[in-house]
C-alpha cells in the first residue's frame, strides 16, 4: 500500500518551488545535456521612488522564451511603454539564444496587442466566464 501523503494547497512555498525547479532542471539536463533554465524579468519603475509599476516575467529554457505574466497599470497603457517592455523581453530572449517564444493570454486581455507585434495564435481553449477563452500564442524570434 502506498503511504505517500498528497497535500493540496493554494500557496506555493519557495522551498517547494525550488525543489521542483531543481529536479526538473536536473532531469532536463540528463535528457538533453543542457541546463539553461533561467528566470527573466523586465520591469518599469517609478523614476522618483524606483518602485516597480509593472513589467513582464517568465523564463528561458532550451531555446525557448516563456512569457508568464505581463502587467501595466491602466495609467501607463497606450503610451508605447508596453511595446518597449515586450521588445526588451524578446531581445533578452534572443540574446540568450532563444529561437521562439510562447505565451497565453485571455481573450479579454491582450491578444491583439501581441498580434500587432508579430505573435500568432496557435490555439484557444474555452474558459470562464462564458464566451471567454485562453489564447495560446507563439513567435519566432
């Protein structure tokens, strides 16, 4: 009989995240000969307080740039700042040797923003609320 305890939580503890990341990186290195997983953040800061106002986070791994989170407060949208952040994010991915990039966004968020910048939809999955979908996108770098 299996006596392992399975625990469900809404909190990802830093030591748990580290253990999973290190284990996956070790497995990937064993299988591919490469261990290049690296976090990536591009932020915009207030010029006076230096407080982070928004930005982009994700990672690079095995020639791919992953975009996980992208947020700008409404007061900074429409100024071209989002395009500059995305461009800096993509450029760092290229500098790290990435050939392609992936992300998902929600249909009510910013798929058109990404499409105007060369990203292409490769899938959609319905989600809540009714009529909404997750939009999966990619871009060759």
